[in-house]
């Protein structure tokens, strides 16, 4: 359109629309703010050309076919979504929320047209567990390949291949999340076992530290047997031990052989162990109250 390299680039689309309205008036020599005189003259020539008039008439016819208008005016829907985002989280509006806000008039407290009202009612009456996008498509019809319905210019619907890739990625993300949770639980279990082993090791170390003290006490006990025996044995038990020692000292080798022979013969009768002499009993205070005769039904254990 612009062949002269000395001319500046054409301004934004909003400035061009403003210039198109001014072009319909009587020719003005003073251009709007931000446009040079040269560019202004080129724009006026373009707006008065047959090419521009044909495009304008086609757009007008398409505009008349529009069943659901919006309340954004000249502001794009993308700009509206950006301005209406959550100030704390920065989350923008969903497609359904944007469609409702741009089709409902806050001044009139009503929908701007009957088609928008009917579409909203159909969306409310939608049954079944469907997603927001599925309900949106079910109410307003299938998407066009060139743009997303209700999102203005610039956004295009994802291709089928892109949707399949997104589904695969979502599935992989879910599997990875499960693996992370399982690894976290395994790590916590290992940490608990490690803490238990550490407490057991600490207890064993405490017990091992007491072993030298126990060995020292045992060595002292072995080195002083007389004191320990007098401390741990009763007089009756000491008397029996002394009597046993005297009995074995008085036995001769022939007596031991006789005892062994009787031990090997289970049919041998009851046998007796001679008591000490009466004089020895009278003069021995420990044997004064002992029975006169020791009778054994079975031979005593020698070893």
C-alpha cells in the first residue's frame, strides 16, 4: 500500500479505524495526533479506494450476521481478560466466565440479546459430568479451525495432534506424581527405620560401656571368696558344704570303687553311708543336730 520509503509506518488498527471515520467527512488538511501529513494523505486515499470500500461492506454484512454481540466495544476480548485478571494471583478469566461477563449488561442487569440468554439457559441445563470446554462447545457449537469461540482474534484451537500430545503429557505427569508420592513415603519409612536403628545402637553402646565395670566387680568377687561366701551363703548351706568335704575325704579308693559298682548295678539294694563317730558328733557343734544315719535310695552323684 505504501510505496514511498520516506513515509513512516502506519499506526495501529485503532488509529486506522479513527482515521476511517474522519475520512468520511470533508477533507481535512490537519492529521490526527501521531500521524504525519504524508501518512495521513495516504490513509485518506486508501479509505476512499474501491478496495477498502469492498472490505468494509463485507465486514458490515458479517457484522449483521452476528447473533451474539459483546459489551467490550472497541476493546479486544484479550485486553478485557487481561484487565479483569485476579490482582493477587494473576489468574485470568476462563472462557466461560469471559463469555458471560461480555454478554451481560451491568447497566440493564440483563443479557444484551435473546441469543445470549438462550445460550446461557442451555448451558445451565447441561447434564452429566462434562468439562467446561465441552459444555461451552455443546452450547455454542463446534469450534472453527481459525479461532477460539468467545476469545476474540489471535487465539486458535489446538489441533488434534496437539490434544493427543497434551493428554499423553497429562498422563505422564500423573504417573510421575504418583512415583514422587511413593518415593516420599519410602523415604519417610527409611528415615523411621534409621531412627529406630540409631536408638538401638545408642542403647547397645550404653550397655557395652558398662561391661568394664561389671568385669571389675567380678574380679573383686573372685579375689575375695571368703567374704563373698559369708555374704551370700547361709550358715546351714555352709554346714552342708563342710560335711560333704569331710565325707569325701574319709572315703578310700575301695569305697569309691564299691560306690561305682553299685551305681552301675540298678538291682542293688539300698546302701548306707556310715555316719561319723559318736564322739566326733558330740564334739562337733555343726554335726550335733544331724541324723544318725544317711540313707540314699539312689547313689549320690559323684561327678
